[in-house]
C-alpha cells in the first residue's frame, strides 16, 4: 500500500481515494499495516473528511445512518489504545444487533466494550447540557460495542482511527436502563461467564450524557444535529477484550439487573 497514490495531482489528500481503499480492505476481510498518519501526515480534519467519504460508500451500498458512536471518552480506553482525546463515527442499521447477539461473519479482529446507549426522542437543540440531553432522550440502553479496526493489531493514531469510523462495526443492544443515576450505574464485563473488568457510567466523560454534549457540539459545527431516533453509544466503560471464535462476552449493569451478550461463532 502506497498512500501517496491517494494524493491528487496537486499533492493534496483525496479523501474519496483513501476511503475507497479502507472500504475495499474491509470488504476483502483484510487489515492494513501502513498508517495514513505516518505516510501522509493526516490531520484530524482530513480524517473526518475521509470518514465522511466512507459513510457515503456505506450509504451508496444501501445502509442508513441510525446514530453515532463515541470513542475514547474513558481514561481506561484512552490508556489501552494510546489515544489522547475522544472521537466519533456514524452507526448504520447493519451494525445494530439484538442481544443475545451472534457476531456476523466477516469480523477482522473484534474487541468488545460495555457502553451505555442514549436514544433521542426529539431533536437536540442548543444550548447543549447534560440536563438537556437527558431531557431529549426517550431511553438509555445497555450495550456492548464490538469494535473492529481495519488497522492491523489496533496499532493506529487518533487520525487513522477516526478515518476508519472510530473502528465502528456492531452494537449489541440490550434492555432499557433508568435515565437517572447513569453516572453511578455499575457494570461488570465477563468472558465466558468469568468477570474480567468492571466500571461505572462515570467512566464515560464523567457522565454518559456529557459525551453526547460534546458530540452535539461537534455535529453542530458541521451543520448537523442529533435527531429523533438517533442512538448514541457513549464510550467504553472498561478495557475491551478480544472476542475469540467460539467465545461469548457479556455485560451486567446494575449488579446484574440488566444484561447484554454477544457471541462469536
């Protein structure tokens, strides 16, 4: 892979060409070693332009946007992945799975993290705040995000990960949670029934709705809004273990009162 082939004749980045290469790699079930950030000095703004082109390819293939994912809203995930700040990417309808979920074929290197999802009941308008986000939501949901990076071994910088849609792949959706007290809600992540990680809702930006505030600000700056029905998964609450073939990962929220599960054939 020579990323310099994705420069236009004037030497500027061609986001559509980069997105096409990333999309083709995913379609072929292969991962990439050579980073955009290393070869092209990719800026974060350029990374989002590539992400937009990736989304356009998904939509052209018949997918539709159903919400957004937040990445790296927790210190534990930033530490695990060596990333210093959050990012976001779109969710589409083909990414949404009902719990208990069976992972579709075609996964590259899936990892799983427990998250709290917030679903909008109406358009979120300015001014944005934790209270206004919660007031606009019609549900909080127990979720397991399955991330699946196109970059080999999850070795990337923030810009590479952002171009790849923040590694968005699938989300297993579990039961509804109470909208109050989300910051103190306990979660335990288990692999094949053995607890391996634990945290609380506060791990995501101090409060899951705080990440939605940040996302709403980012989208508003781009002339976009969170709309009714949009699901926002607000960031991993623990480290993300790999989901190996034949194994299952589950999360219990509220000391086991609510649970969500995903398996890999």
